[in-house]
C-alpha cells in the first residue's frame, strides 16, 4: 500500500536551519517549528543529543502528538566539557548514527538535531561528520540544528541562522529552575 505523499516532499528544496546562542529557548523554538510543520502535514523526528530527561516537551509529545518521534541520546545529567564521560561520547556517536539513518530513511520531512552544536563543541562527535551529514541530506528534507556554539562552518552551510541572546535570566536573581519553564 503506497503511503500518501506529504506536503513537505512536494517542496522544491529543504532548508538547513540553525538555532544557536547563549540565550534560553533554542530547544523550545525547535519544538515550535516541529509543531508548525506537523500542522502542515510534515512528518517530523527530533533527535536529542546530551539529553535523557523526560522534559515537558517530550511528555507533551508522547501524550498529544503521536506523529512526532523523539529519540534521546544522553543521560539525565550534565556533560563535563573538558572531561566527558565515555558513556556521553558513546551516546553522542549513537545519536549521530541514528540521525544519519533517520535522515536517509525517507520517513521524515523534517529532522531536528537538538543540541548537536554542543555535542560538536564538546568534541563528543566530529564537526566534519556533521557537515557531511548536512551536505548529504536528501534535497527535500528540512534539517534543523540547535544548541549553543554553532561553528562557523555549520553557520556558513546553513540557509537560516538565528541566534538567541541572553539579555537577562532569572537564575542570576537566584530563582531556581522549575517544571514548565526549564524542563
């Protein structure tokens, strides 16, 4: 039985988008993009690097968005930038391998690689492999990369780059993180 062609596969050219910067809201923005795309009939997969917690977005997607696939490749703990644990490196590599598989599967119109920029900056995965993944993506696929520290090479290859800048953050006033805001 042939699957109906989605709206996105009829598009002429998929975009490479990057959401980076030191401000809060990069992942949240990518989930908004996923929601917008799903509303237009796109098939979307989000692959999260360095994240293993059931954040609010993940819980909401499981409950209300069965067509949104989310895969996590990380632990529910921070990764040490200068001394990552072996398991953090292993999970990032597994995420990269899965991303390559998903991107070339033909099952999705949009793939979001959440926090991949940080995984590259922390040297969990090589930048050249991410650049190669971008260059070899199917022409009609929209690809969104998030996370602080997007490299110059990734910024250059992208069609769209948005930088989220922190102006003020409640942490600086001693207000702790809380459900529904940070996770």
